[in-house]
C-alpha cells in the first residue's frame, strides 16, 4: 500500500505534466513521449486506488460506497479519454486531442480534491505500513478500471 502523501505527490506531478502537454498541444503540436508517460502514470494511479485503496474504504459506510462509486466513474471517463488520445496519436491525427486532454484536466481538478479531502485521510495506518513506492507498481497486462468491465458488473 502506498502512503497518502505519495498519492498526493503523484497528483501534483501529473498536474505539472498535463499542464506542459496542454501548452504544447495549444500550439498545434503533440508530444507522444510525454503523452505516453502521462497515460502510463495516470493508469497506474487509478490501478493502485481501485485495487488497493478504495475497496476497504468503500466497505465502511453507504456514503463512502457512493463516493467511491462516483470516483470510479470518473476514472472510467479519464481512462476512455486517454485511450482516445492514444488512438489519435497512433493515426497521426490529433484533431480532438486538445479537447480530450482539456477534459481530463478538468475532471482531475475536483476528482483529486475529493480524494485528498475525503478519501486519503481515512486510509488506515495499517494499510499505510508497507510503504511500497508508486513506481514499484505495474498495471497487469489487460487490466482495465472497474467501471469499464461490463462483464463483471
Ligand atoms: Fe482517482
Ligand atoms: Fe488519485
């Protein structure tokens, strides 16, 4: 389990990278390497939250279960937008990518705020103990965020 401060740090790093990408994209260019880094980090972040952080928090109360469900819906939106940008980059037509990146950033503003205010502070001390680093996690091949798995829901 990662520490809440690691997750907050990860939010900040992603904000900086996304800002940089938006800047590049606003000039009509795209940086596929930077995008690939962002996409990989964001998906890893989502993976850690959905597999290691959210499940035990979600069980605590109905209110928290609903909050987590909302956050997972937003993860699904972010995930789909990342895939759309990736697809545009692969066919070298990034016409809608600026809009998609903009949408990702705008979802993340309230999403991250909610996690940092309402979810991360209640990660129990027990769960924080292992101190595994975010960079040590790898999203398993074929893993997709919970809300995008039709068969299991
Ligand atoms: Fe999240
Ligand atoms: Fe997060």
